[in-house]
C-alpha cells in the first residue's frame, strides 16, 4: 500500500526533479571544497535544497522538509558570511545530503521516510549556532 495514494504521478515527478537537483548539489559540493567562498556555488546549493524542501512540503513529507530546511539555513549563513566552511561543517552537509538521498529511496518505494537521525539533526543545529 502506498503512503501516496492518488499522488503517484506527482511523487514520481518530484523524485525525478529532486534527484537531478541533488546530483547537481553533489557536484557543486565537490567544487565548493575547492572554492569555499564562491557565492554562486553557495547560492546554487541553497536553491537546490530550497526547491527540494518546497516539493517535499507539497507532498507533506515533513521529515524531508525538516532536514532540507536546516541544511538550507546552513547555506544561507554561509552565503551571508555568518559561518565559514570547515571540514567539520562539510562532513555535516555530506551526511545531510546522504540522508536526503536515503529519504528519496523511501519515497521511490511509495513510503513516507522516517525522520533524520536525531544525532544528525543535533549536529545541524549545532552548526547553525556556529558550534
């Protein structure tokens, strides 16, 4: 039984578009490691998470919205020079991106993904506070 009865086509469209966005984010993260202050990269990554969050919200996938919102906020702080990219911050971002991908796997099976691991959410919140 699908958690998305009657919304399968919308879900498939979301997964197709969001998977492409996430692949683009992955490529841009590699570039960001080389050019951590590149405003265009930071803006593009921010928009990727923002767009995924919006689609997830439309489908009522609260766990994905929550994770993308926190990650999007990190990129907002990075692009506004409120945070500086570090190895530790990049590790948190990579973990969040991997969890988004895991959530897409649930969605591909027409199942609602569980919340992100509380330790990851805590690390994201700490990073947002500059810890």
